[in-house]
């Protein structure tokens, strides 16, 4: 029999549970991950007593938490054989104990430390990607290889990215967020130690496999962590730090690329930067799991990383995840292609000087500014219209780079292409948080980011193949082709899409039980 709970001890236990997550809801959990809270035994209209269990569930319509309290072991007044009764309790945010200003200040300080550590890591990842463009002509000259062979570094990176995408969920469930971040940074450090001496090209290619693996893990968890904060501003600033890192790397690597003897020393700088990432990630996150880190800063954890559920099956069973991952693959591949091959295009088609590497700096500088300065425009236009206009503008600018034989015009156009491309990836990541189940958010974001990073290897390699057969002039029509899907992408789905996805997963779980 269902009755309304009025027991003060019941409410006390529920409120005590909620103190861990002040001013937030408990969140939605699948059937296999519902957290049970043992409560004191309760009388059921004078019947036999029994154990009570509260199962948390989020009512998205009224934005309150509904705790279904199951009373086991007692006889029902209507059915003596009934094993249990259900008692519903509405827990409003106003009923929660207030948090002191001092505690909130500590939480904000810790949250800022977490966010800055993530931004520093993403800055160094941008440094890593921004290095490639100015170094491609130097690698070709040093190893006496053509477009196809030098593009193998992108293929090797793709192998590493794919391996990272496939093992990310397993590693996170087994070791946790903090340890996997350090593992990714260590892989990058070792990779750049191998690359720094400019040894045989096959060894360098093997190092890029390790680099791609580490980069995949870092991208996955950086996006998953900031997405869990549900802050468009923080997402924009995090991705802006990536653009800033790529911008600085291009300015520095262009100087190293001018040197015939010491060009590989640039990778020694990259090694030192990744050692700093290992240190900062170890000190700030201390090898802990993501939900623990989020709760420390007063945020709501997305899921239990160690839950015994088949997350691979759930994630790979969502077609929405694959659609978003496909767009991420195209976008990231296009971004790295423009940053990497634009220098070669300007050198050969516009007969630029050794300072042409600064044109790629303009692209990544625009990328950084777009992600930070256009957030207000994204909000004003809406995601769907903003993406359409950005893609249309980028296509128009790319046509001018293709058809106008002016070095100055091309440099300006490439910078503005970076400006309008910049907001696209943060929009994509934030869109994921609105439709994907919260208990799978970290794994889904990791999969999307990892597949996206695989695009940073696949599309530049295809560019190298086309350049070998048709010349580097084929770069512009190829980029126009890659930009086209974003004109058709809709990022304003029905509000019930997340609920529909969650119901389908829960139904599949119930059917398998």
C-alpha cells in the first residue's frame, strides 16, 4: 500500500544525503545504478515493521527529487501476502540545509583550481597540434620524403587515437579520472622524448602512435569534465585555451623550423611542457575519480565511474552518439588540416617566404578568439542558426583563398575562417550534454572526443594523398567539401530527446534482467 511519509527521521536521512551535493539535484540513475539509502524502520499504519530503502529519481518536469521509499517485510492491510509498500517523499531544494559562505568559498576555490588545471592541459594539447604545420616542410626536407610519406605521421596518430577511444571507458572505470589524465600526459612526454633527437622516420612514426593515444585520453576527459559543469562559458574558455596553445606553438615552431640543424629542439620544449602537465594533474586531481572531484567543488557528479554496467554496449547503442562523433571527426580533421597544410599551400601556391608559418598562427588565433568572444552571439542566435551562418561564412572565405591569388588576402581570410570555426566544437560538446544520459555522459563525451581526434589524423592524411596526386592546390576544394555538412546540422533537438534516450536504455536493461 502507498502512503505519504511524514517521518522526520526519513527526511533527516534524505537531507543528510543531499548535503554532499548542495543546491543541486541528485541526478538520474539507471535501474542498475540506483543508489539505495538504508533508513530507520518505519511503522506502516500499525502493521509489521520492516527495512526501508530510498531510491533516488529526478522529476525533470517539476525539478524536484522524488524518493521512493520501499518498506520490505511488512504485511499490507489490503494484501497480506504483499511483500512491500511504496512511500513517496518530495525533497525540495528549499528543504536542504544551507551551506555556509566559508564552505562555498572553499568549494569555488577548489573548482577554479580544477578548471585551471584542465585549461593548462588543453593549452599544451593545442601546443602539440599547432606544432605540426610549420614542421611539415622541415620534416620533408630533413627526411627527403614527399606528401604521402610525411602524412604517415597522421596515420600513426590515428591509430593511437583509435586505441585511446576504444580503451578510454575501460581505463576510466578501472583507474579513475585523475590517474588516466596522468597516464595520457606521460604517454605524450615519452613520445616527445623519442621525437626530440630527430631519429629515423619509422621511429618517429611509432612515437606518434603513443602521442595519439595520450592525446585521445586527455581530450576525452577534458571535454567530459567541463561538460559535467554544464557551463557554456567554461566550455568556451577551455577550448579557447586550446587555440591559444596552438597559436603560441606556431609562433615558436616557425622559428625552430627555420634552422636546418636545431629544428627538432622544439620537441624538447614540448617534453618540458608535458612534464608540467603530469605535475599539475597529479597535484590537483590526486588520482581521484571524477564524481569525487566534482563533489569537492560543489558540483553534481555525472555518474559512478566504477559501476558494474556494460557502458560500451550502452554508449555504442546510441545512434545520437555516433552522429555527433561523426560531426566531431569532420570538424577536428578540418581544423588540423587547415592548421597543418595551410603553410604548405601558401609556400607553394602563393610563393610565400619562410615566415608563412605565421599564417597558421592567424588561423589558430582566430580560433581562440572565436571560442571566447562569440559566446554571446551563439546564445543570441541559437545553436542551429549559429552553426549554419558560421559554416556559410567559412565556405565563402575558403572560396576567396582558393580563387584570389593574393598572399595578404589569403592570410586575412584564413584568420577569419578560424574565427568562425572556433565556436563550432564547443557548441557540439555542449549540445551533447543536452541529449545524452547523465550517467553515460563521461563515457559518451570521451567516445565523441576520441573519434573526433581520430579525424585530426585521417583527414590530413587524405589531404596528403590528394596533394601527392593533384598538387597542394587540391586543398581548397577538399576543405569546402568538409565544411558542407555543418550547413545541414541541427543542434536544437526536441526537449524530450534526452528522456527518450534514457527510457530506451532503461528498457533494454529491464529486458536483459
